[in-house]
């Protein structure tokens, strides 16, 4: 696991700290076998595990500085000053203006500055939360790491399971920041930094997404700016190492493939995953994009046996329980590229959250129209007529009207969770009473509401985008791709998440993102003629895994799932009778829907197994 780790406020000597920091850093290089650099002083230490271009460390004047990633630093240095390493330049800026350090960094990074002379530290991650950073304070000490697997190796922070973290995992299918699965640990949010002074923690957002919803430029001007930004963002993300790109055949991955081809005078490598399952395979769109742009295309069809082989490895590579099944095909896609000598994969993640591409945006727009109906008309006429209609439960049109009104009447963001799987089953049906007594069932929705309220955009679409930048992108999609790539000893980069591209998207009007119910309106119109029309008009799909379908037919997959769920019963987290009903009844009723819960619970148990974690 590439990343960094360390502490301040603990230790007796630099020699002893070296032994501890080396042991703490072992998990960071467990999968991609990157080199580990360590620095230590009498009361602090830090380690960075990454390829040379992404590993930056410096020690001097009582400072330890570590940066993981490929950020740019706008410190005003002249040509001679820029010859110094990034970490040393960060140290100089820290001495000159501590509050400017994070603001002057751009790109993907995790940062740690340990000032032993002052007993002070700064931790930060990038604006999009591409890299994560977890920390825990114990008395006068601050311990931190980009992976909880490293953090729990420190003697001050051994790690005790937090039931709330497990509950949040089953609710979201991941553990959203700032929470973790361990008591006492917290994670930084995207664009957040932490100052530590004499045992006290002060966190603040050094960057927030601010939307300018007033039109500023003509469509043609915006289109030209967008195309130029695509080129520069793809060029910067590719770097100078052998690279390729995920290609699902959607608008984002196809756009990146096309821009890559524009920038290279020879065919570039693109990689796709397929499934021999009806309704899940979209290889035809990937082939269409590859043929259109002339890429050197590579395909792999994931099998149920591949899934069986990958499940324990997926459980091991994630430091938190993680239930997005698309990590499996992402891993096999990255592994296919690694076999070709590719060391960095470009992903299209972020395009939906910046330009308005998720189906729920148009759906919520339709629900929001109900708010425009005068309240008196709704309460005195519409709702009584619909809900009191004789035998209305037997009429499809009336049932749909009732469902629409019920959902439209919910406030945001609770309305987004109408179909939440845990909510549909009911927490008391899923979890044991003892477990529920130690968790707050209202915490997940409260956290969503808190995040939703952090952005004051005037339009519904931009408020949803701001929410998704954190919950869908930083908490889910980015870890999925990054960890799947790490498992294949591969780096991941995301052209759409360059600071310049993010700023550009914030200047688009709400209508340019969602025009009525038309998703990605500006994005698609700006790339019309560049992308094939079939890709512009296709429905979103991606690398979805047909787990529920295969689970009904593939015996080894069935056995692994049943064994995992059987072992999970002993942890007294999930009710044994719920597990029995899930695999004995619900799965047969709707394999795709209920298979998701089987996967989520199975991966929780697999996460436990890979760590021999104590039971809660």
C-alpha cells in the first residue's frame, strides 16, 4: 500500500524510532512492493512508501517533512530554488508561512510536517480526497497513516473495532470519512488540514467547492477551454511512465482514450473488462470507442472463478471494510495492463460528479418539481385524491403517484436514501440487539445531511454534486480504483480531478450540467463530433459485477459466500436468522438485489479474516 505514516510526541531515541517506523510502514508496501524511506528524530518519525516520483521526504532544522503524491507547489521559487526537492521547498514555505502550505499545493497528495522543536504538526490531503489520511491522538502524541493497517501497528494506537463504523459500512457499503472502523481514529476530509499543537487538534477546510452559477462565457469559448483542459489534464496525469487507461465505453473513459490518442503519435493502450452474463457486458461500446480513436485495445472476461480468487485479496488490500463489488473487475483490468508493462492507469472517475452524469440527478429534478406545486393545492386536492382513491393499491398509475408524492415529500438528502438496502430490510431485522445498542442508527443520514449542508449552492444539481464529490467519489469510487490498482502493483491517476478541471466545472451553470432531465448537457454538446454518437446517447453502466446471478449457479462462489456468512454469525453483529433468510429465501426471489447484501456482509467477514481483527 503506497502511502505515508508517522507520529510526533512519542519515543525515546531516533534509533528506537527507526525500528518502530520501519515496522509501522510495512503494510504500505505490502502489495506494490514500493521502496520505503524513513526519517526519525527523538520524539517523531515519518515514512513514505511510493515510487521515486511520488515519494518526497526531507529532514533538517528540527523538521521532518513527508509528501506522498505528485503535487505542484506554487511557492514562488526561482529556477534554482525549484531544483531543490519538493519536501525541502515545503519545509521552507512552512517556516515562512504555515497557513499557505496547503493552499499552494495542487494535485493529489498526502502531507505530514512534524516540527519537533515546537511540538507541532501539520497533516493534509488534496482537495478531492484522492489520498486519505487517518490519525489518532493519544495524550501528547499524534499518530497518523494513510492506511489504518499501518496506524494500528503503533503501540499507542493498537485498534479496537468501532460498532458505529461497521454499521455505517453496511448502510453505505463503505465507511465514509471522517469515521473509520476503529475507535478513536478519524480521517481527514477532502480539502482539509489538521494542526497539532501540544496535544490539541485544530482542523479546518483549506479548500471548498464554490459554484459560480452565473453564465460567464459563450458556449464556443467554454468548449475551447474545456478541450484545452482535457489535453493538459490527461498529459499531466499520464506523466512520463508507461501508461494506459480503463475503457468502459462510457463518456468519461472514451473521452480520456480519445484525448490520449490526440497527444500520442502511436496507438495508446486501453483496457476493458467483460462478463459472460446477460445485461452486464458492455464490451461492444468499449470496442466502438477503441475503433473510433484507434487505440491498442485489450480485453479480459472476468469469470466466477476469478471472483472467488479475488475476494480474499480484495478483503486484504482495503484498510476499511469495503463493499463495492466493482473493485474486482477494476483489479483484473489493472492486472491485465500491468502484464503489458503499464505502471499507471488513467481513470475517468469524477466526470459524473463534476459535470452532472448520474441518473439520480435527473430523477431528483423530477421530484423537486413537486415543490413548485402550491402547498394548498397539494394538501387539499392532490394528496387526498391520490391516497384516498378507492382500491388505489391495485391500480398501477395510482401506486406510482403515491410513490412519487411520498418520495418528493421527503427533504434532501434523505430522499436519496429511499432505496437504501439496509433501510429496506430494517436495522432491527439485520443486526443483533446487542450490536444495535452500541450504534446510532441515525448517524449515517445525519452525516449525509451535515455534508449536504456544507455547500450553499443555489441549485439542486450543484448541491447534489458537492455531496457526491465527497460521498460517491472520495469515499467510494476513488478508493475502489486506487486499491484495485495497488493490488495489481499499479498506480492510478484521474485527469478529470485536476484542480483546473474542477475549477472549470464550478463555473458552469446549473443548466449546463442538467438541462431539464438531460444529463451532462455541456459535456456532451462540447464533445459532439469528437465522441461517437452512440456513446453520447448510451445509458450509464460501467464495470458492474454480476455477482448475484453467478452466485445462483457457481458452486465455489456459493461455498465461499456461505462459509463467510456462517463465520460472520459468530461475531454477533448480524442476526443469524437474517443470514439464513437472506441466502435461503431472499436471494432466490431477486438475485441481483439481494446479492448486494450477500456481497456486503461477505466482504465484511473477509475483511475481518484478513486481519484476525478482534470481535466488537
